[in-house]
């Protein structure tokens, strides 16, 4: 967001009385302007002057598994950095932080990667000169039968880094040698398990949650993600408003502590409903079926049921209809009270 834009158009990140926070969901290769204000029950205070920080260094921390000694590397701003002298067939845990003139920023969540090492096929099996390798890997028992694949590995390379692996998971890994004619047969599969995670700090008190949501088209995000805060530690739900009709959104949730945001949940993809085209009402006695069904226009907002019996219990189910079909039903069970006797019984 440009500094001259109205403050109402800026993204907002609430902080609950802390002097330190982490702003997540930032886009790569974008420059952000940050302004702060304090607010009380009376209202907002004045905005601070704009802050634009530049990254001067990156600091990379990594270790073998979860129990190795953590080692650091510092490098100039770049989108890639090569770590040398890593052990083959070994899982490493990496964390990254950016440094500005104000100091070191927050570290990323741990990224787990494994070094895979192989040998070229015997020379007598070469029908042509090798031009590349590919590596295929997937978790054992995965519902997705298609493995992930790394292609175009140079023929002189005998090891690669497998990235973003799940904790404590067995992977089936194979390699394929390629000539100018095409791929050869897969190697015999190797099964390797990643390390189990261990806590790296005692639990911290949760102050609230953030919902990150972005509009999707196919598998691609469209536009920057938006953030909605709820500063209640025991919150279990929130309502996100001003969404577009009949639109797909990807939503993730993070917990917030005094040290910043935690890891994001797995994305939940939802599709919003369209404009209400009408209503469907089903009702009838609880002890009989089927229920009567009535359709209403979107402008109708009430209905009076007639012919009900005193002392009976009735069920009412109401659902809105859009171009996407019927929405979730709202149900209500109502009992009609009996009349009090208006006289004593007569003996004939």
C-alpha cells in the first residue's frame, strides 16, 4: 500500500499491549509501509510517521534433525543461498530471519529438508550419454498416488535436497536417469522416515487468533491475503464479512502469542453462496411424515401456519436458495400448548 493512500484502505494488525509482534502473510518482492497508533475505549490516537525498513542481511540457522547443534550462516539479500558440506541422506531443520538496520526480525517456522544421495548407473547399462536425473518421492500411505518429482537434475549431480517434508513420515523415494532418448527405469525404491519434532520452547499463552483469507481462481491466489483478528484466547469461531458472491476463498488460521504468530493451519477452501433467490420451508407434525413443503420469494419474510393441533409438536425447517442450490437449514421445534379444561366432567 502506498503511504498516500487513505488509512482506511490499509491492512490492520492488532496488538494486545505488547511491544513486539510479527506481521505475517507478506508478499515477496514488495515494499511495505508501516504506521502505528495506540487506541483506548475513547478512540484512536494519532498515527506514527511511516516506517519503511530495508533488509541488509539474512541469517540462516540449521541443524541435523532436532537434536543437532544449530549452526548459523549470514548472507547478503538474495532469493537463494547454497549451504555446503551437508551430510547425504540426512534430514536438516532450517530457520531464516531477515536483518534490518533496526535489528534481527522474527525467525520463520522450521523447514525440514533431507539430503538424498545416489550413484550413477553402471557404465555398461548406458545406451546413450546421461543428460539428467529426476527424483520422485511421496509419503507412504498417501491418498495421492502421484509422487512429487524433481526434474532436470544435471548428470554430474549425485545429491539433492528434498524440501518441505512432513515430520515423522515415511517417504518412498526413487531416482530415474535420462538420456536424450528419454527416461530409463526407476531405481529400486528407498524408504526413509523424517525425524520426529520436539518442543523448542515451553507453551506460551495464546492472546487471540488471526484468519488469513484470499480469493482463489483455480489453484492460484488472486490479490494479497486479508487478515481478520479476534483478540479472544478462547474463541472458537469468527464471521468474515464483505466476501464476494459465488467466489472461492482459501482460509488459514494462526494463534497469536506475545512472541508473534504461530504456524498456520492447513488451508480450508470454501465457496461463498450467491444472491438469495428464494426460500424453502418444510413443516409438519413431529410424529408424522412427510413434511409439507412451501416455496417463497426472496422478498417474503414471514408465514403463518394454519390448522395446527393443540397439544402437538411441530417441526419447521427453513433454507435459503441461491444459484448454487439450497443453503444450510435452520430448524425449530415448537410445541402447541393444550387448552385448560373449561368445565367439570358430566356423569350421564
